[in-house]
């Protein structure tokens, strides 16, 4: 049985959730688990449900290796979980299947390269941000609650509770407490 897993977390990803599900259906998945949650989150409920659902002889199918694991360490741990259940992994965008020894080798090599690539990207991003800050072009996110300090105070003085002020101004309750005078 082919079990699919699809995930999106940001708008900067190659595949949208719909495109992933479409490719999983085209690959012949009998059941698909999908979610929109960051891979860094420990709450990948649908991922855990998919791993719980698979049985001996099944194949877990993902559209991209980045949908399955977030680092080489995570890749190894998740592969160990699948191997313990005698379940293979199929990655569609690189036509890789862990049913064979070659597939397992290639997966580990590609996982290492992917993690290396991500590290380089983060380094380049940090250099770019530092350069932009030095040139005065990057100042970070605009502080939205601070700009509403007067309105926060006015609403609190009118008798509204901090939670009501936060909801009305679309800011966090902690920000209301932080910027009240």
C-alpha cells in the first residue's frame, strides 16, 4: 500500500499543498496525510499519524525529501522508524526508493547534500542581512504595537480590558501590558 504525506509551511516552497497531493495521487497513493505546519515544529500531527498508519510492506511516499526530514539527523531517525516497521520510503522528485541498497545510499548522500546546501543558504542570508544593516537598508520588522501606544492607553482608560484592547487592535495581550503607561 502506498501512503502519501504532504506538507507546506511557508510561501517560499517549491510545491504547494495541492500540487503535492496531486503528485501523490498520480503516484498511486491509497491514503494521503497532509498538513500545513513548519517542519521545525514538534507538532507534525499528520506526519506522526502517517508513520503510525503504515504497516509492514507499505511505502511512505513524499513529493520531496524536504517534506520528510529537516536535517540529516532527522532523516536518519525517521528512516530508522520506517525500517523498524519494514516500510520503505519513496521520494518522487528525485525518483528514489529505499527498497534497494542503492536507494538507501543515495538517500543518505542526498540528505547530507541537502543539509549542507541549507547551511550555505543560511550563511549567505546572514551575510546579506549584516551588509544591509551596515548600509542602513535593513531595520527589521516594523514594531506594530509600539506605534499604537496612544490608542492602547486611550482604550484602557475607557474601561476596556487588556484582552479586548488586544483583539480590537490586532496585537498580542503582552503588547498591551508592555505599552500601557
